[in-house]
C-alpha cells in the first residue's frame, strides 16, 4: 500500500494463540520486536510492532518500571521522617523494612486471589501495574501512620529515662487510638471488597491485609521484638547527624524521673 509522500509499506499480521495478557503472548511480542529490528537493519528500512497485545505489553512494561522508584522514594521519606521524630538512625530503617514486609504480604495475597488462569476473585488474571503503584503508596503510607504513633510515644518514654520500657510504653499508649482507627478502616474496606470493579476490589483487599498485619503482627510482634533485640542501639544517632536533622515532636515529653538524692537517671 502507498504511504504519505511516496514509498511503500507492508504489514504482516500475527495472531497469537493466547490472550493479550498471557505471559506467552508477551514473550511473543519480545521475539517479534527482535525480529523486526533485525529485518530493518538488513534491509535498511523502518519497522515497528503494533496492535493491542503490543500496546498492552509496552504499557505494562513502562508502568512496572516506575514501581521501584515509588518504593524507594516512599522508603526514603519514611526514614527521614522517623529520624526527625525518634532521633534515631536505627529505628527508621527497621520501620522501613517492616513496611516492606507488610507490602510484600499484601502483594502475596493479591497474587493468590487475582492472578492465574482462573483467579479466585475474578479479574483478567494479572494485577495492573498502575493499580500496583496505587496499592504500594497506600500500604506504605498506612504503615508509616502506625509507626509514627508507636515510635513517637516510645521516644517520649526513652527521654524520661526508661530505656527498657520504651517499647511497651509506645504500644500501651497507642493501642486504643490505633485500634479505633483500624476498625472503621476495616469496615470500609469490607464494603468495597465485593465491588464489580476489579481495581477497587484489589485496592480494598490490599488495604484490608495491610491494616490487619500492621495492627497485629507488626505492631504487637515484629516491632517490639526488633526493639528488644536492639536494646540501647534503638536510639543511636551520630551527634553530627543529630544536629542536622530537624526535631519533630508530638505532644510534650515527660520529665525525667529523679533517683534518691536528686540525681537523675540517665538512659543507657
């Protein structure tokens, strides 16, 4: 067929055996791209691979390439914010690691329920990369919310001179508000879970998993265990870094208790 400004073009139609979302179709797209480029080099012409399957594959590839940047960006923000709150270099990295554990658990549940040839909860058999980015942002942001509450109260207790009881104090002072926030969130996500929109259903279930894991496994088991193992190193920060990190406080810190004779206890 003729093309604009003269010249000629040809088109070869390739019909894949499998659906556009099937991994084998995406692999076929990669082989066609390689073959088309090799043909163009040999003949001195231009070539391109198009169609619905190719467009979908390119879209997913570009969108998926943004996910690591989102995860790294949110993790860096988490570490910097918690450094300003806790005045620690160690705890923020522990918290960021636990956030990633929560996100991984949520993604594992989504993969179990929404991927494959016949997903248990329906859908196209894969998780859209844009939806995955939205879920990542929501889950990591929710995890940060819990940690700000717990660790800021733990820091208050540490400032009062109680190193060993800081973790328990943080949990004891925040369990009511964290539970109070978690219950309405669970109720809302349960309402959205049965929706016919797969994207909304995925987001609701991921949020549900993140809320449950953060309110139970992370807040009650993993974070206290990590703080118990680290001991006094929980609150370590180089003095030069402490002078450069702004201080953020939520509420007033308690005064340090005094020992007999008016001598203050010092933290370890």
